[in-house]
């Protein structure tokens, strides 16, 4: 279907090899290393028995995310946000996206007045860090919730359904699933799609990097994303069953 | 088509009254007050005869945007970003969106080594400030370019085509065009769409605030957006012809 | 009386055309656009039903001000304070001046434990932005107080008397009232005067930009300021009666 | 003339004991400890052989000032600005005032392309720190210039005339010269006056802390200030002759 | 020799199991995961072909380090420095220590005008993160230098000798080598020692957390450190030979 | 014993002239100017009747320190930390060291729920500012505690024993006590030692600036430090007896 040659002969509609390692670090309630090919993101879920001010006394919990990238996760070293004293707009955009995506599958009432912090730190970047982060954060959150259930702090799970994310894009006229860095840099259109296990959209963020894209192209991209996310959710469930 | 009663009996697929006032302030190369109903954004275009470091020596220009909201543009006063010492994640997300949208219709080579700064400041907010900002910024940019052409600093326009934006969303099951604040607060799905005069997409940002949305709903929303943006582009051109 | 030719043949002791538009925006308890010629400042008054820590439990209220300038309010674009992450010394100096000036005519006991925030944002600058801000903020504050009285939250007004401000200066040897930008840049002495309706001083801030000024010159400037402020207070009252 | 009893039986128009110690520290080109009674400010002048960007290539020099207060210079400890990560509005206001006052007596052309930094650090505060700072900074600047002359880096002095400052105010109806802290806290009107050796005004900053003040009161205050500044300038010259 | 029971029956003078994994990530010129028991630090070395301002034109290079800890590297989540907008004093202290330690074994002249950035990021913390960081950073630096040699950018290595670090401390009267977190929390005296391959000291930082320590205790600790560091340097060399 | 010629013929194991002036400023509960030769540090102790959050309700007090240097305390002016908006790593390192050193001789339980803030501000620097600061801060703390005892707020002193600090180093092969600036710049090894009146170590911080140092050198340095600190403690006690 594609003329654009992908690394390792990958098909246009094929995900990179995905690896999900639970319990990657020992302290967090959930700790998952997720790999989309060369992209590696450590996602931890931390449970805190209190909520931010806007939720105090509401009977509801909160789920929030932070995102970071180690300075040399990338081809050339980028400066450390902590040293510069502020997070870039890109970082803030991504962590807001992860937070919204996770809350979309949480019933905050059932969570009770506690917070789940999802920290997504990119150890190595090769495109798709935000979609890997969302996909991995879900597994970490699931583990943290599992622990709360096991400890009897929760009677029923507040997680309503799975959520995962993938990037899609058009490179040299070919719609591709799960872009790696060289594809991402070359693409005309870049779209990040977040979907639930039921196949519904949580977020769609499409950007024309080069030429604006047509409705027909958008339809192709959404279809690719749908295929990829179904596969990712199967991989999440397999990892959680493991 | 809708059961949800909109302010002033507005139809589900109807824009709010749009007003575009050019030359709203005197110093900027382009200065436009744009009103989407009660939402009022002042968009100025400032030409600077130099480029940021990453464009130096490239022969290309740069187009960038900043966004702000006066503290009492909203129903209750929000704190002043300058006083707090930082811009919120929301502000950064919006100004990055405006910048990308404008660059999508600029040929940076033809602009030459100069920068156009678009400042979009919300004087009064009632939903849709970012889409009004994009729509107004285009007119301001056009005026700034017109001035460069008139002064002989540019031989041909670097603007390739018009660009405009609108929000769409689903409120109580009804897809609506150009959400005002009460609708935005109540909606399940919120989507901001940026399109060119040719009817192609520059940005699509859809978010499920409540339930995740289906492909069919997405299709309805994109169709509404398409209708709205065609009308907005006609209004931009009329204002520029005026 | 003067040899220095002012814009539009204005006399040395003449104010620029002053326009006061109440209800310029809809959300704030008081919202005034004040124009001193080409200088335009939007002054909003926001009522908050609590006080800062140093007033808690005192039975007294608080009145405070913030000042800002849109990046392209000026001839050349200045950088956005929110983006730089801090307010300049000039901004802080001005907002402290506005705050003190407003508190000078407020009986904070009668205000009760609430705060009035005055936001003065310069949409267009042509000299005298701080004096326009004080003059406009008084009208906005009056409107906010009027609303509190109408709602029965206050039984009697906490505003003791009107307050207004004007700049005066010596340009090429001629004392001038209400300097516009080109005069301000050229002047040797620049003085901002804040006075009450009773003709008493709230603030006098005179600065020798070039040569130091004599006592005789100071007397001339104070007399000019007195004349201008009487006229401004008449204009405030007329606007409030309107 | 006064009914208000001052510390140590001081007359209403009497300065506190003033002590000026040159060479208080060893590294700076000028280093002066100035004491107005219990107020003690260390003023150093540092010469730097370059100018800030806005003066580059102008052939002119620059004179600038910074102001600080040690955390326990005051009755109760105030937090350290360096630890909080920003200077207060008050600090910025004061250092801008000192800088303008010093530049008023400098011929920047004759200074050549170099900068004199005046650092005024309050070791102990008892009212009048900014006026002591200006008065002391002049002596430190004079010493630094003396060194440049001695080294042959300057042929003629860029200092045109002396400058000094004093506070005046009305306490319980009595106009007082050189307010100490308890007077400053109790006063209705507080005025800081900066004057040259020729008896002309460089800055007049009067503020009604309580009731607004009349023209007659202002005249009394300016007269007191004039008397005090003449005495301070005599003390500066005596110290420099010493 | 000890009465204090260590995890896994470890002897008082025994290191935790140390693992050094080279090439842990793919982009950096050197990338080492170092593990001291449960403590895991990712150390990357990045070569940049320029030097900081203070080394420009000196013909010398620079070696510098930054340190960070993922929010959930620890037992309870700590807040993200990038989000708070500043690095803690502890972080700065540690990264300065790492930088000095590495420069102690570099001949900066032989490095030429380039910079090696060492980023030490703690993925999991269980005591001794700074000593693991130094020990791992040396291996990463060695790999980066190896690459420069292989590419012909360097003719001879600028690394003079190996360097490693270990913590020692007194817990309940017993001197222990290589403290893990529970020991570190319980210790009276905590000492971090950095030594070269030649057995000389680069840094000794001893702190009495509880009672002050005697000269005899210090001697015992230094001896333990010496033993540990000899073993660590053997492990570094083995890893580099691997 | 030494071949390196020290200023004023000082012996290698000799302290500079030390002067301790109590009551240097009037407001603080303890205020000490300490001079180690040309190094002069003002140390104030401020008592606050509350504790930081981590000590609330613990029944224990807190002792903390802050450190600063006036911009022109040094040979060339360094920029003001308050103006730059952050403290350097060096400043934070030093103030943490001072705080730990002081807490080492305080029984926080006996202090009760109050805080002693020690502010150490360098008026003039000539090497050894941190050790002078610790030595002076102890005297200021003692004075503050004396005041609390005199006022009956404390029944018994929370100070367990004296503490003082000194620097030692090896310059051109010679171990020297109490380095002044030129020695500090030239030294191969620099060590700061903090000891109690009982002759035990609170902190030992040794750094090889040039060549790494041997165990034998370290022993020599520790012996020198021991001698110097015994003398400093005698001087503290003499000053407190005065």
C-alpha cells in the first residue's frame, strides 16, 4: 500500500514493536516502561491521599499528569527544564493532554478524595513520545488502582474502560501509522489520536506541518489510528493479564 | 434541527454576529478588533525587521503569536499572568496554535528576513476566544503585509490564502456551531477547527469533555465547522475590501 | 502664552479631548474606557468578597490596582511582561501609584471586608497613561460602589470624594498641561499630580529629565495641574451623571 | 515651632546627626557608610569599563543604582529578596529614584563609555533610607570619579554639581525635617526631595498617607527640604575635603 | 566486625551489588546505567563542539554535570523541579560536586575547545545517588572520549585517571560502607568520598547528622571508603573492557 | 615551617587577626560583625515565634541560615542575586552548610517551637567568608538565646556547646591555616572544617582544586584546622564574656 520505505520494512499500517514492562521501578504504586520501537517512556502512577484545592470537599478524586524528557533522550542534547527554571509550552501542552486523556476513563467519584499523579518521563525519544506516554500511563494507573483495590481502599474500580493513543501522519503522500522520528520530521500532516476501548474518540489533534490536509486524508488517518489503537489496547490488556 | 435553545434564538449551525474593525488602534501595522458576539479580541500585527536566532541567515522570515486575556475579560476576575510571573499552560497552548495557524498560510521565503508578531489580547470573553483570535489575526496580518507591499518592502504577498477558525461542539446531543461560554461549559465534546480558504484543514483539535465521541459525531462537527469557516472567510475578505 | 506649537493648536494650559465611556465591557462591576486624546486605557473595577491577609479580621476593606500595557499599545512593540515572566519596575511603580491614589479617597472601614481590584490596561499609548488610568479608575470604582449600594451590600458609599490626575511639564521653557508622547519625550521636567475634588494633593511626583527645575517653575506646574484636575473632575462627574 | 516631641529633643527643622565614612570597605572605587541617626546605608561605587546595550557606541557612559536591605535591618526580619527570587516594587522604585538622581548631576558624555554602578545596601533602617542612599551615593560616586581622574582615565570630572536628598513630612500637623521611622509611620504626608547644590529640584515625590495635603503645607515642606539639603551638601563637601 | 544487621546479610565493609550497563540509551556519546543495589542512575555524556563563555578562546575544554531525580524515584513522590521552576539547593550541591569530580581527572587543554555534559538522572533511589552518579558518569565520559578518539577528533585522551565515589557512615556505632537509604536515614555521620585511581582524594564531604564525630571515627571511615573505591574502579575498568 | 610568604609575615599555622563585635546593629536579637583579617561578615540572629511546616506540632524548634554577599564585597563587582532573581548554587551550598553547622550544637527540643534565623551577609570578602560566617553566627545565636533566657522565654539554654569553622589548604606544597583570597585562588586543596568545642567534627569539606591530595596531606590539614578552631572558640567565648 505504501511507496515510502519504512525502517525495517514496516508496513504503512503497522505499529512499531511495542513492549510494556510493569514494575520497572519499585517505589511507585504503578511503574511501567513502555517502548514504541526506540521510544522509551517511564510512566509511574503515585497515589496521594488528598486532592488539589478545586476538588476539596467534593467527594471526588483527581487524576493529573506531568511529562518530562531527559536532556539526552534526543539526538542532540536539549537543555534541562529544571535548570532553565521553566517548562516549555510543548511540555505543558503534552502533560495537559495526558491528564485529560486519563481523566476521560476515570470515574472521579468512585476514586474518592485522592489523587493519582502520572509521571511520564522520556528516557529515549524516537517520535510518538506523547502517545506512548498515554498508552503506558493507562497501565500504570491500572496497577495503582489494583493496589488500592487489593488494600481495600477502593471497593470498585474507578476505571471505566481502557484508553490508548497513537500518532498517524502523511509522509510523501502516504498515510502512516505510528510515526518514528524521521517520519515525524518529514510529514506534512501529523495527528495524535486518543481513543477508548469502545472505539470512541477522547482527543484528536491534527496539525498540518506542510500543506493543509483534506477531509479524505483525515478520514484515512482516523481509520489508521483506529486500527493501531485497537492493537495497543489489546497489548495493554495482555500486559495487565501477564 | 436542534432542541437546545440558543441565545437569541440562534440556529444550531449559525455563527454569532461577527464584527471586524480594522485600524482599531493607531500604532500597529495591522490592528483589528474582532467580535464573535460578546467575545472581543484585539489582534495587532507588528513588523520587526529581524528574525529569531533559528531563522538567522536562512533568507526566510518568521510569523509568531502571543495571546493574553485582560484580568476582567471573564465573568470573575482571573489573576494577571504578568503579576504571577508566568503564562499558564492554556495560554501557551493557544498562542502556539495561533502561530502555527498563521504560518500555515505564509510563504516564509517570500516574507524575507523579517518577523510578524501577532498579539491577540482578549478584552471580553464569551467562548471561542482562540478561534476569534485566529480569524482576526489573519486580517491584521493581511493589513501589515499590505503596508509592506505599499512601502515597496515586499514585491509580492507572502500570504498564500486566507485562514480562519471556529469552534464546534455537542451540547445535550446537539451539534452546535460557534459555542458561546454557556454552551462551552455544558458541552460534551469541544472541537476547534482551523481551515484555509481552499477548505483544507490546518488544525483539528477535538476533546471529549464528558463522554468520548463517535466517528459519526465527529463527521457532523467537521461539516458544521466547514460551513462556519466558509462564512468567516467571506467576512474577512469583505472587511479587507472595505 | 506658549511658543511651543502643540498638536492641533492646543493651548499650553489645555487638556486633550477627554472621553469617558462607561460600561465598555460587560462582566466587570465597573468598566470604563478613558481617552486622553490618543491615549486609551481600559479601567475595570472588580469586587471580591474577601481581603488580603494583612486586612483579615480588621473589619476594613482594601483597594488595589494593577497596570499593564498591550505589547503594541506603543509606537514600537514592547515585549509582553507575562511572556518575560516579570513586570518592569516602571509597571510596578505605576500600579502602586494608582493604588495609593484610589485608597486616598476611600474610607476602608465603610467598604467592609471586601476588595476592589482596579485593572488599568493601556490599549493605546500617547503619553499620560498613568494619569488617565487614575482618572478612569475612579469612575470604574464609583460604578462598582454604585452596584454594591444598589444590591444593598453597602449602606453608604465608602468613597469620600473624587480623585483625578494629570501630567504637567516644561518643554522648551514652556509649562504645558497634559503632555502627549512627543512632548513627554522632549520635556525637561515631568510632573504627575494627583488631586482630590477638594483641590488637595494626593501625590506629586516631579522629575527633572534634563535640567533641574526651580521653585518658580514648580509653582507654575502645580497651578497648571490644579486647573487641569478641576476640569477632569468635572468630566468624571458628568460621565457618572450620564 | 513644633509641639510634636522628637527623639532627643530634636527641633522640627533639624537633621539627625549625619556621619559620612569614606573608604568603609576596601575593594570598591568608592565606598561610603552614611548614617542619618540610626539609619545606616553602605554605598559603593563600582566602575565598569563598558556600557549597557542602549548606550553602546554612543560615546556616552551610564550611571545606575541598585538598592537592597539586609533582612534584619528592620525591627522585624523581612524575607530576603534573593531567596524569594524577586525584588519588591518598593525596592525597584527606590533604585530607579537613586539612579535618576545621580544621572541628573552627571554629564554622561564626559564620563565616556563606562558605567558607574552605585550599590546602596541598608545595614540598619530607621526611616529615610532612600534619601540617605542618594546622599551617600553621591560621595561614593565622587570618590570613584576622583580615582578615574587620578589614573588619567578622565581628564575632567563628569560630575556637574552635588546632589543630596532628604525626607520631610507632616506629623500631627507639624512639618518635620528628616523623618525617623516612628515619625514616618505616624505622618499624614511624606515627601522625598532631591536637590542639587544650586538649590534646584531633581525629584519631588510627595504622598498623602492620611489626609490629602494643601498647597500651603506643600510650600512649608519644600522650604524645610531646601534647608536640610543645603546642610547635607555642606556635609558631603566636608567629608570629601577630609 | 558489625552488630548492625544489613540487608541481605551484607558485611559492614561490603559494597552493594554494582551493575554497570553501557549503551543504555542510543543517542548519547556515552550512556551508562549504573546500579548500586536498588539505586539506579542513568548517566549520559554529551559532546558539544563549543565551550561556555569563560573558556572561549582559551584553547581549553569544559566538563560539567547536571543532576536530577525523577519525581517517583523515591519512596514518596517529590515534586518535579521543572514544574516548580527551580532546582533545590540539594540538587545544585550535587551537580556541582559531580562536575568538580569529573574535572579533577580531565586535562582540559587536551580536550580542546569542546564541552562534555554529564547528565545524571536518578531513575530509582535507595541511598548513594550522588556517589553512583559520579562512578557512572566516569564510564559515560570515558565512552564519549573513546568516540572522539575513534573519530579522530582527539589524538590522545584527556582523561588522566579513573575517578569513583562512595558513601560511608556510622550507624549505631558501626562504620559502614556504601549506605542504602535506611542506613543513611539512621546514621550519625555521613561521608561522601571521591577518589582517583591513584588512591588520592578529590572530595571528602563529611557531615555529622547526629553527634559530632571524632578523628578516630573519621580515620575508620576514610579507610572504608578507600577500600570501596578501589573495588568500584576495578568494576569501572571491567565494564569498559567488556 | 613554610616557604610560602604570607601577607604580613603570617605563620602557616596562624589565624588572621580576628575581631568579633557584638551589637553591631540594633534591631536583631543577636548582631555580630566578625572579621577574619579583611573578611567581614555581619551575622544577625532573629527569633521568630513559629516554626516551618515540617516542625509544626513537633514541640521542637528550628535553626536556619541564609547567606549573601553585597555586590561589591569582592574585588570586581558581582551581580546582585535579588536582581537576577535567584541565588547561585554556591550561595545555597554555603547557607545549607551554615544551617547544618548551627543545628549541630542546638537541642531543638529545648528551643521550643520557635525559629532562629541566622543571616550572614558578607560586607567585604577576602577568603574564608563561610567559615567566618559560621564562627560569627554562633555568637549571634548565643546572644539571641541569652535574650530569650533573660526574658524568661527559655528556662535552660538549647545550645549544647560552641561551634566554629576555619579553612585550611595546601598552597605550593605548604599546608596553611585560614586562607585569604590570594591563597585560596592559588591552592591545590581547599578544606573547610567545622568543629565543636569538644574538638569533634561537624563538617569536613575538602576539595582538590588542582592535584588530588593524599591521606598524609589530609592529616596535616585536619591538625591545622583543629588548632585554628580551638583558638576561634576561645575568641568566641572571650567576646561573649566581654
